[in-house]
């Protein structure tokens, strides 16, 4: 198990910027707006040849009981308690603030090894704040600029020393040197299924993620828009690894006013593109509103497998009738992904989770399915016999052959004469036939046409 390093500090000192710098990618949202990060975000990094787990946390600040800020602080304190090393950041340009001193005492009381990091030390502006940091009682600060990458070498050395690690250098065996043993490549570990939970604000996405993880990992509450970052968490369900992405609620663009919400919406859309299976969480009491359908359409266009979960099922009165109505609405209003699975869940009560994950695994398998070429062409022959392609301007269109070049989602290519003249309605007939014949419900199907390569083909 790699060591865990928590990055903590008051809001807007550059924690997410340092997290992105150490992980080597822009995983966390970054802005001048204080308090942008709310949930714990984890990421893998390599420090001088050692794998470590980094945890980006919400800004530590004094807060009233029950407030959003208090829930954010609770998450940060949990990250400190679980860490092997704490990086305590302060803004050298702003100097040591009263909140820095208060939370330095909190970090010291945790008993965890601590490295004091003075961020934003580029130029002369951070000099005074750097020297002020000595009075926090956390040892000598390390001056860095997370945004510009300055001082990172010294920080890495301090992290290794605090964790009791030595830098690793990979040996470079010379070609033909028999004295250097050849290492066998490690067996490839099973890749986790990338699963994104998306939906409108306040449908219970973070509550569902917490229920699946079995811990209060994401802050939750009645306030819409609590989640901002698309936060990734790893879990194993029925022995299968899953990387779970909690995302911000997606509203109509016209209703998005705050910069933080624009950043969060952009991150949620990016999570959909990165995912393999997407669970669209809808409110069972207000199902299939316009934005639900817009999100489902986005998932289909991005080519991801889709599962619909109707949350707050414990509040539904006539459940049998409600489920029938939901399924009928799904078949009518989500015609682009016919057969999409629909599962009733109660995230708060933890009900329906096993059924939901069964459908996720089934959708993932369908999304990866490949159909043998002989079976495809037997189906094509029968489909053409039942309904031949219509003639265009008195000339026949002939479909000669079909194959599946790729999956994820299932993609088929049909070779035919005068491909540009084949009506879209006939393409839908073929796509629906493929879906029914080869059991491909709830996943997008891509059907491409290519002109037959034979120059003597009769068109």
C-alpha cells in the first residue's frame, strides 16, 4: 500500500495547484476563487521512483456547526487522520494569518509528520511571509511556487526524508550484458471500470457515492451544488475494481451564473468523456425532466454505456405503478438508447445498490461486445431480404458486407454502393436490427457506411 500524503491549509493557498503539479495532470479544479475544492480528491503520483497517494483537501476554516464549511473541515480532518505525511501549505505573499496559526495547532495535535510549505514564493513578494512561517512551530518552511514548479526538488527531498524513503533509480542494463538479470514484466492488473455518477443538482449523487464506498467520503446535504470537482474514488464490488467519479450537478447553461459552477459543469462533462459506464441519477419524484434527457443525450453522443438510477425510491407511494411509468417514459423519451436499464434505488437507505452494480457490469460487458463477422453477415442477409434498401433516383443501393472494426461502443461498418444515398430511416432500421439480434441494449451503436471498393460494382 503506497504511503498517503495529505495537502492541507486554509482556502486559496494553492493546494489544488500543488496536487496537480505532483500528480502531473490537471485533475483538480484551480481558480483564484477561495473555497473551490470541497471534497477530498485522491490521485496517484511518483516521487523519486516511489508510488504515493496524494489527497487534496478543502480549505480549513472556522465554521458554524452544520454548515457547508464545517462539513468540508470534517472531510479535511479525516484526510489528516488517515495520512502518513501532511503537507501544510500557506500563502507566503499573504503572510501568516490567524487561521494558519489555528490550524497549525490542529495539524500538530494529529501526531502526523508535517512539512511546512510556503507557496507562492516566486519573486520578492513572498519573502516576508516565508520568514513569518517559522513562528508556526512546524519547523523550517520549504519555499515553492506550485504554479511555476519552483522549489519542487527540495520539497520532494523533504517528503522522502519524512517518509523514510530513499530515491530509486531504475537500472539501465547494457544490451548483450549477460551479468545483468532481466526482469520479467509484471502481470497486468485488472483495469478498474471507470464509472461516473451524473445528474441534475440535488438528486443524491454524493449520497449514492458514499453508499457505494461505505463511508462518508463526499460532503452531502440539502443544498444543491455542493459537489464541484469530479472526484475519483476506488472501490471493489463483488471482487471487481471500480473507479467511481462523483460529479457536480448539471443544470441548463442559461441558469449557470457563478464561475465555480461553470468550472464544475465543465469538469462533470469531462468525467463523462473519461468514463466507460455512466449512471444517470434521476429524482424518482420528478423523473425525466428536460435536463435529464439532455444529459442522457450527451452520454449517448460521447459513446458511453448508460444506466439510469431512480433515486429517493423510499419516498414513492405506489412503487409498482411508478416503475411501470418510468420504464414507459424511458422507452419513449430515450429512443436513442432503447433498452437502457432502469434501477430503483435509495441512496440514503443503501437499497438497490447490488442491482445497480449488476446492471453497471452488464452494461460494461455489452459496451465491450464484439460480434463475429460471419454472424453479422448472416444477419445482414436476412435483414436485406426482409426489407431491401430503397432505390434512389431509380438506381438500386446494394449493401455487400458488414464487419465490426471496434467496440467501446460497438461500431459497425457496412460496405455498399452509393452510400451517400442511403436514407437515414434505413440506417435506423439496420441499427435497431443489430441491437435486437445481438443483444445490445442501452449502449450507443455506431453504424458507418463505406463505398464498396470494387470499381466494377454494379450501382
